[in-house]
């Protein structure tokens, strides 16, 4: 306690400019903030670097001055300058016995170093010593450094101690130990595969913070393998129910919402577990619906929980009732004046249309308003929604809007994304050939070279193959419309190279196919294009190939060929080009002009685009040559997979030498290393058997995971393989830039008769907040004819349901959502009944901290009698012969048997079931009927005095129902 007071005094002095903040430090921060240019800031920082170099190397600097210098060095590092000269001082400060200096040193090294730095080896020993400290603040500081600095090679050095800290008496240490173990799993899953069961066990920890920390690794494990954790569905549902019912201490509330971040993480987990699983989803319907009703939409955190509920509903097996609630919540978001809430509404609506695209029809006017909003991020999110709900009836309007928006922005990255989406939608939902060609022309014209070259190749393939295999007339019309549009557009300036290649290819293939244009006209256009783009060899090559095709078609048809003067000059220029590709194409064109019709038909057959080219992968045409060579004594070819006797010299070198030679200079001679003797290589035992003795048996799922990889031992290297570093300067440096104080919680007892009143009061308050009429806050706006026309194009018209219904009016929602969900359910199975029948015996409650959720048929009990039975564990009452108690176990009895000497449990499911059985027995034992004549005053006073001796006050208005974990 005295040490904590000392730390508090030092921190207070630091906040007032004492030990923690000198005048120089404050002047540095002020000067950096007032710098008017980057150059001025760099001058200030460089001057500070020179000052710190001198003072850090001075032997007269006190420890507290060194602490300030390290903090100033952090500013230097964060501003992008090299502060490697002070790294070693931060490492030294982690060895200090003073808690404030030690924590400053750990803070500095976690920000300065990465997990591959050379100085990490100097910190591992300090971390090991601090993990064994009696001061839990030192242990917490060491665990913070473990999460940031420990890499895959150093995990075995601290793994045993971290696992032991999972049972520490301080909840802050247990929480950070869970986080460290999660970090180990992320860096090296094989090294902690046998310890995954600890995450399940910590789910039932008696501190909500430790339980919340275990949700993060469990979410990652469930995402990787859902089936292994289906048995935890009931546990997660019960935890979420108790959190929503405010059974956690008030310290976990945020803006009057009970533990919102735990709720969000649990909703994410339930969304993964309930995806395409009707049985699991049915257990979640009730709790998700209750959370949506209790969400406070006047705060940001309440809206965040409501959005997460909508995402969870979109992942669960469809429920008509929940879909209606989600649609109402989306309406509140979309009709809000806040752009952030509108963004949430658009994103949530894009999640719901996966279940039924017709859901968006109820919000068509709100979507159009977002599409015309000046907020750029909201407009982009709306385009993503329209992209997902595109169909053949509205593709023209959506693609035209996307192209108009693409023209108006300057962001090349997003312009490329919109162009690819326009091409995809046009290919999938094109209403006519003319519209498709015009759309592709607009995309190429305005997106320019941002369009992927694959799009151009796909367009050429689509024009060649056509939309349909049977309708040749439609394909001919497509090609004719493409030729006409390209002849009109090819004269415009600044066309992208990929688009010019498409134009040349289409004109060469189909320019004279329909007979509307002569060969002279097409060749003249192609020559002009080649002259206009003399710097682009690819376009000129495509133009020459197109000329060759047109002349070949004319010769094959028996018509006379007239070579225009501009074409002849282009051919002569190509013959003298520095590009061998252009020269070859020009010579081939000359050869085609001098060939006869029979030869042309053989080398360039008509409509040969669809002919399959047979490729001889075995090169059978060389069989005769191979046979002759073998007869003359040549060696037969041996496939690489069958070769033997050829050893790779580098395979005899250890893995570390491979990395050193591949990433740096070699300092040894090029000689063959000697093979390591088998006798000198020590036998390496598996890491999992030497490090962690685990008394309890692991899960079946843990056995199937790969074992921990054993790092290569440095002692096993050959003695000959060493770097010659004589004369090489050694430098320090890095390769790249790369607790809460314990609070006593008084447990209080609440009279059971007050629970229904409080719950009904909270429900009525939540309902009154959620049912505020939208009409009272926003006047009715008349819909313009332009918006009606746009809605008719996008959604098929403004429905009367959407106009006559407002989400805040409190009326019953329309039946369109249930119809949508019924359509979706008809393809799978019958829709679940809205009034779900829950099982008679609920699953075991992990964090039941208050009154039972199921009403018992037995008479009301005296709460002091219950406490007397709870606290006197040796007292055994005869079993109750009346009706079976259906109450859920309370918190005190839940954790009364959890001691360090308890026998190991085989699985988490056994842990949960054993808790439920023991608590059920104790609840049944302490149940006794209360006399109808009223309580005896003397007995009541005695029991009240006994309870007050135990630290429980039975008359609180808002009791904290957790045990006093701090003694």
C-alpha cells in the first residue's frame, strides 16, 4: 500500500511539471506543436537529438532524468527520426527495481523495438524474473511486454510462467495472461495447441474482465472451426442474457449500456455459430430480440449494438419476427439526420438483402436520398448497395449512375473499382447489344488506362463468340453495332491504349463483314490511327495486323486490292522500324499482298476464331528425331522427379545459414562443407513435453492439431561453417523501422418481488425512447417527380406501403418482410414459430449473478434463510419433497466450490454441467416454505446482524452482485 501511495505522489508531481515533466520537455512539445512547416519541425527534432545524445551518454544523469530523456526520445521516434542510439538505455531501465522506472522502460522498449530486434535477447531474462514478482503491477508490465516483444523462438522461455499466471489471485493478471496466450496462438499455433482448453475454462471465470478477454481467442478459434464449438452456444446465450439484464457491476457500463463491448463480441460469435444452423439459431432468437428492444438509440454505443444485432440476424437462420425488427431498425438509421447513422443503415441494408432482395423496396426513397447526398463516403456505400441489388430491370439506371459518378471523382483507385463493377454488371445483365457496346465505350473512354487489360480481352472474346450460340443474327447485329460505334469514336483524342487495341481488332475482324463500309475506308481509318499514335508500338502493331486481315479477306473473296498511299507509307515506315515485332508484321503484310486467293484461305481461314487449336503436349513430332539419337548412343531423358544421386549441396547446411547467405554478404570461401556427424547432433525432445506439464487431459480437438515446431539448435551446426568477421565494425541498431487498482465490490441481496417492477420499468423506458415518432421531429416532405421516376427505375416504383408507413409511428409493420422470409424458408424448411418453445430445463448459467429467470411455482422464500444456507456449507437440509425447484443457480453458490485444490475436469462441458448440478442441489436444499403469519421480529434482527457481519447489505437499490474478489 505504501508503494502505491508513493507511485501516486510521483504521478501527481509529474502531472504538475515536477519529476515527470521539466520545463525543457514542455518547451519541446510546445515548439513542435507550433512549427509552421515540416522543415522547421525537422530542425527542432534534430537539435533535440543532438541534445539527447550528449545527455544520455553523461554519467551524471539521474534515473529520473533518464526517464524524461526516454520519453522525449519517444517523441523523436514517433516523428519519424532515428532514435536507435537510446534503445540500450530503455533496455537498462527495464532492470530497475523502482516500479515507475521499470514501467517506463517497458513502455519504451515496446514502442522502440520489434519482435525480431537484436536487443530482445537482453529483455527475456528480465521478463522471466518480473513474471515471478510478488507485485502484480510488475507482472502486468511484464505481460504487456510479452504480448509485444516475444516472438516464435522465445515463446518456450516464458510459456510456462504465463500459463501459471492464469490462476493468479488478481483479475488484472489473469486477464493479461489470457491476452498473452492469445498472442502466442496468433504467432505460433503449434506451440500452444495443447493449451487451447484454457480459453474455455476462463469463459467461466468469476471476473467479467477475464471472461471478456477469453472471448477474443474463442472468436478466432470458432471462425476457424465452427463445428468444434457448437456445444458452447447455450453458454454464450446465457452470458449475453445476463449481461443484457444488467447483472454485471456498474463499472462495466458505458453510457448507460451494460458492458457494450462484451455484447458486441458475443453477437459476433453467435452470428458465426448460428450461420446456416436452424437448431443453434433458435436458441439465439429470444436474446437477440430482447437486446434490440433494450438498445438506447440516442447514444452511439447503443446504435453500434443495434447494428451488430442486424448483422447477427442476417447471418442466423431466417426468422420473420427478427427480420421485421431489423427492418424497423434500418428505417431509423436511414431516416436519421446523421450521416454516420445513414451509413450504418445502408451497410445494414446490404446485409439484409442477402436474405431477401425485396427488403430494400421499403426504403427506396431513403436510398435515393443517400445516393444524392454530398457526403462522398455515404454515396460510395450506397453504390455498393445498388451493386448488390442489381438485376436486368434496373441495370441501365444503376450503371449509368455509376459511370456519372466515376467521371466526377479523381480517386484512381476507386475509379478502377467502379469501372470493373460497371463492366461486370454490363456483361451479366445487359438488356441490349447497343447498350452494352455504348456502356463499354463510356467505361474505356472515361476510365482510361485504369481499366484492366483483361477487360479488353474479355470484350474482344465476347464480341467474337456472341451472347448466344443459336442466334447468329443477334451476334451479327452486335458486331455491326460495335463497328459503327468504334468508327464514330476513334477520332476522339486521348483514348486509352487498351481501348484502341480493341477498336483495331474489331475493325480488322468485322469492319467489312456487313458490307456497309468498303475496305479502302476501313484501311484509311486504321492508317490514320497508326499515324496519330506513333509513340505506341502496341497500337501500331494491332493496326498493321488489322490491315493484313482486311487485305486477306479481299484477296480471298476475289476482289481487287487497292493499297492507299497512306497505307503504303505506313508499311514502308514499319519495315525500317527499330522494333522487330513491327518489322515482322510489316513483312508478313507484304507477303499477304503478294499471295494468291488459295494461299490466303489456307493461312488465314474465314471465321477461324472459334476453331480449337490442338496442342501436342508430348511433342510426338520429335519421336523420330529422339529415336535416331538414341540409336547413335545418346543418353535417354530422365524426368526430374525420378532422378537420384544428385544431392543439393545447400541441403547439408543448416536453415540459419540459408537465411544468412540469402539476406546478406557471404564471407566464407566457396567450398563444400563437411557433412555433420550424426553422433554430434543432440537429440531434441518435443517442446510440448518438456515445457508444460498439464495434469488434466486435453480435448480431442487439441490432439488433432499439429505439434509445436522445434527450433533448430545452434549447437548442432558444423564447426567449419562460421562467418569470418575479422575487421568488420559491429554496430547496435535495428534493421528496420518497423491495472486497475482493486476496488471492493459489496454484494447485496435484492428482494425478489422488486425484480419484476424494475424490469418492467426499464422495459417501459426503453420502449418509450424507441417509439418516438419520426413525424414529430421531421416535417413531411413532398416527394418530387424526379425521385419517383428514379425509384421506379431502381425498385419498380414507389410502393404504397413504403409511403404510408413510417418506422417511428408505432404501427404494426407491413407483412412484406414475413413474405420475403417465407419465400426464403420455403426452399429450406418450414418457418419456425414466432413463439419459440424453450426447453423445460435451461442450460447451465455461467454468470448468473441475480434473480432466477424462470418463475418457480414454490412459495416465496426468505432471502436471509437462503443466505444462511449459502454461507453454512456444512449444513445439510433434508431434501424438499415438494415440486422440483426450477430456479437458476445464484452467483454465490456458483463459485463457492471453485478452489485451487479442486480435481481437474475433463472438459468444459463437464465443468458447466457439474456447476449446474451442484448449484441445483444447493438451491433445492435451501428452499423452505415461509410461514404465512409473517416474519418473527427477533429472528429477523438476528439474521440481519449475521448478514452484516459477512459484508452483505440487504437493502440496496442497485446491488452489485459480485463477490468481493480482493479479500
